[in-house]
């Protein structure tokens, strides 16, 4: 099992040159180690809790100054890890930070494992497991919407709802187990199906938000496809609000796929600019690019099909539409700053099921409408109520689905008149699934898997 008796240390900021770098120590010897390596600038006794102390980090053996620093002491239990924590704010040079860390290690601390600071916060009861996972989501958030979802989970919104559902299941489980141990005369009759149906509705509501939450957390991949020279790279630049792709009037400028991430309506949208797809080409390099474009289209979540609105459809356009098939798509009619070659509603049968948006990528016209359509397509038109927390973690979604299935199985078992011990098996499985989200029922292997994804120092 994990040890909480030793003192851990780590650099908590990214390695590289910066104005400030932070070293954190957590554990019973954190304060003692800090006293040995920190020399305050004043004669006052250092380390009043929660106050920044100015001074120098010294090598106690050689009595030489390593760096100028600010140090703060956060005593247990009112710290991130619920242990004594020392935070050293030094200059952000990698040499000085590593030297300070090495001093701490030489005086009895050990190097923290990935995510061990947050793991200690969980093991000491400061946060539950869902909140601990939200810490990583806050760090890795790619958009403000993703950050908002992560902060809601870090604040315990999702945990509170799950704990409430789990408590209702535990009440039902307690009655079922009492029914096994005692005769019917000794315990009052209790409705089992009604409470389980309420739980089922609550779980279904949380699962309904999962796909949307996962999109905000992980983003989606959109392949920009079309014939050569229809404006795919210009569209990429327009969505990125910059000049990332080379744009010329020469067909076939893009020879390979190019990936960039844009913030579209709060969704991290991974845009894949592909080489113009045409079935016949004598150019070997272009042929390879076309093959990669087709592979990118197959892997994408949605397709952004670009056609040149100033020209009639060609056989290549129809071939690309065939490759898109039933994949969710937006039909983008580019170059609407030029006279249109199509009659009103003349493209209705071209890409069935795809909404059409007319734009001029070059003139930045219609881009906002296109972004709105991409968001609508990505979220499937779903609107989540303000009081419903978004489930944004694939692990949580799988466990909620399992809890829902076991609750449904328990309802069927009760309605079919099965014995309480058989009904209780399904209810207990649902309880354990929800406990795995918040951490009441969790294995050491699962903790290793979760916290290994964190950076060292967090």
C-alpha cells in the first residue's frame, strides 16, 4: 500500500527557463528539511504559517547560496495534501531548481511519483477520486468550456450527485439484506421498485450528458475534404484565425495531412487539412497524399466537405461525397464572393443529411455561421440543463452505464418475484460501480493507473 509516512519532493513547474520555478515538499519532515536549506533575510524566526518568507536557499554542507527564494509553510491538515507542505518559489532556471530539489532529497526526502501530491490529498480525505481526476482535467483543459466543466467536477458537483444516488441504493440494499436475515414479520414492508426507478432516472440523466462532456474534454476530429483548389487550406486558416497552411492558386498545394486544434464554441476541434482527393493522378507524391487524406477522413468524427460554389459539381465531388457516406458532415460551399454556379436548393441531393453553409474563406465571410453548425453537429443538438453536471471522463461514463444496467436488472428481478438475496446482488454491483467513481470502492491498481497520468509535482 501507499506510504504516507515519508516526505516527498518534486519540481511543480515545467522544466525550462521562466521567471519563477516551484519546488514542493509534503510530509512529516518537510519543515525540518526547509529549515536546513533556507536562510531568511531577517532575523525573525521563519515559517509562520501561510506567509511568504524572503531569503536564500543554501547548501548546508558548503554554506554557499544556491538561489534567492520565497518560502511558504502550510501546516497539516490545512494544505493541499493534508500534510505539512513547504513550497519554495525560486527562479525558474532548470539548474537552480534541480539543485534545490537535490538538496531536499539529500536531507531525507524522496522524489515524488507522478500525481503523488494529489494522491495524498485523496488518501487523506481532502478530495474524492472524481475530484482528483478533475485536477488533471483542469491542467489539460484546451478551452474555457473544458476548464469550466473540470472546475465544476473539482468543486464536487458531480460527486455530490453520485453520492446522493449511491446513498439511495444503499438504503435499498440495507432493506434487502435485512429481509434475508430476518423473517417478514420483524421488518416493515418497503417499496423496492419505486426507489430503484428514481435511481434509474437519475443515472440516465447523468449519462445523457456524458457524450457532450467528453467532447468538451477530449475534443473531436474534423477532416476538411474536397477536390484540389476548392479552398480547404484557406478554410483551415480562417478557423484558426491565422496563416497556418500554405495557400496558392496552384491545385494540389497540400500534399500531406496537417493537423491543428481550434477553439470552436468551447469545443477543442482538431482540424485535419487534407490533400485534395482525386482518384486519378500520375504524381506518386500526390497519390500518397490522397491515400492519407482518405485515411484521415475514415478516422475523423465529422467531415467538413468543401466545394467551389463558383464552379459546377464534378465527378470528384461526387466521389468524395461517396467516401463520406453516413459520417456526420457539413457541406461548405466556398467562394460565395464569386458568382454562384448553382441554383437555389440545387445542392439538396448532393450530400443528403448534411446542412449547407455558404462561406468565403478568403474574405472571412460566413465563418461564424459555420462554427455554429459545427458545434450543433458535434453536440447533436443537445442542450444540458444548468443544474446537470457534465460527465466528461470515459471511466465515469462506463461506471455509470454499469450502475444503470445493474439497477435495471435489480428492478426486473424484483418484479419477477426473485428472492431478496438475488435482487441484492444487482444492487450491490450498482453501489460498487458508483463507489469506484468517487473512491469508496477502489483498488490499488486502479489508483496506479489514474495517477500515473499526472505530471510529477502535482
